[in-house]
């Protein structure tokens, strides 16, 4: 009974991870595509994606415009990669022996990727603030906390994998 419920939950989480991966990838691709179009048609910069208007910034400084979009695309690309890593973790989990060193290492990798999202977001916010595009109302504490929490889970998984491996050797 519990195994069926857990399998169902993992399946649902896998579906949500795929949805997130596809959605974030589409947004990332749309920004890259519209940025490319804006190189040939300045009017595209008025509505890059979901109302993002960087037309004035592009007219003022092409380098600032490019860097702003690069930071947004980098953040989205890493988020998509995180979703892909979660999909990999969910596909590797074996409920009969759930603790696996490869899964633990992927979870640890996810924590570092989330930390890199925090760093890039901080740099992006500071950069955008310097150009008057954003206010200093950024609170990245949630992302930093999430990174730490996932890292703790990775360490628990590593210890579980070690104990599970020892138990298999002694049996």
C-alpha cells in the first residue's frame, strides 16, 4: 500500500519535473530567439517575452542590453538543467534500495546548481539596478535556503548509500 503511494507520488513529481523542464526551456529559447530578432529589428526589444521591454536599454547601451539578457538566459538555462537533473534523480530511485551514491551525487549537484542560480540572480539584480532597471528589493534568501536544504538531503543520501552498501556487504 505504502509502496504504491510512494511510486505514484514519484511518478507525479516526475511529470511535474518534465512540465517545468519544458516550460523553462521554452522561455529560455524564446528569449534567445527574440534577442536574435532584436539584433535586426530594434522594435522587437519592446516586447522580448511576456512584456519584457528593454528597448530603451538597447538604445542606450547594446552591451548592457546583451548582458542583461545573457544573465536572464543563463538563469533560465540553469533552472532547466536543474529540472533535467531532478528528472534523472526520479528515474534512478529504486524503492527497494533507495540510497544510491549516484543519486546522492546528482542531488548534491542540484544544490550547487541552485546556488549558482542564486549567484547569477544576485549579479543580475545588481547589474540591472546599476542601469536603473530594478530596485534593490531582491530577496534571494529563499534560493540560498533551498540550496542549503538540498545539500543537506544530498549528505543524508550519501550517508544512507554508505550504510546500505555496508549492510549489503555484511549480509
